[in-house]
C-alpha cells in the first residue's frame, strides 16, 4: 500500500493556492493517497479526495493514519503534526494576497522551518519539490502535552525575580486616609 498525505487548511477560511498546488502534485503521483480538508475555498480538487470540513474525531483519524501532513502555517497545524510526530509541509497565507490580515504566518514559517520534520514552501511553486521529499523527511520528536522543564524553569525564574521587585512596591494609599 502507498503512502498517505493529509492536507488541511483549517475550518475558518479556504486556501485555494495551497490546495490547487497539492492537487496538481497528486495528479502526478497517483501512487500516493492524498486527502484534503479544504474549508470554504472556491477551488475544488480533481485529483484527490476532499471534504470542506471534518468533525474532530474524523480529523484526528486522518492525522493518525497519514504519513505526512500539509497545511497553512497556522500553529494548530504545526502543533498537531508535532504531537503526532508527523512530518509537515507548511505554506504561509500572506497578507499581501488578502489570504489573512497580516504576515504572521510568514513569521511562523520562518521560525519553524529549521525544526526537524517541518518543511516550508513559501509559495505554491515550492510545493511539488517539497512534497517530493516529505515522505522521506525526518520525523519530528513527538511534542508532549505538558510544558517543557526548560519553559517551566524560565517562568519560575521570571516570577521569582518579579516577586523581588514587587516586594518594594507599595499599593496606592486610600485617599480617605491621612498619613501618620
């Protein structure tokens, strides 16, 4: 049996640029099963199975049975892939194309692109080349469901240092009281 790729754009908006590029790749790779959750976009794939929306249980099943994920550069997509130790190809929605309100997904892609198992296509021209390699990409280490020890310690140090500063701060006096 061949490999399976699950493409998702989230439920809030479509991402026709990504879905059409994945669909073009799927046409050239019939040995790979590609399934897409396309949201409310206008492009309807012709070379892969698709649905607009998935219920959470069906979405989870698609993630668990996929060999790799493809999606927009949203944190939900990235975290889901990392939690399941699945390689993920992300392409950011761009503000200058009115695909989102600003370029926060470009910044996310820049930040996560160096992580093992996270591939980045900055535009649809990169999709085919990256999809050709995703099934052989390193699998990321699974992301735990709790904060890392390093994060907890950093927060603990911050709170402790803030506590020392807070001890020297006096609350405002009540204007009805007089000073002794």
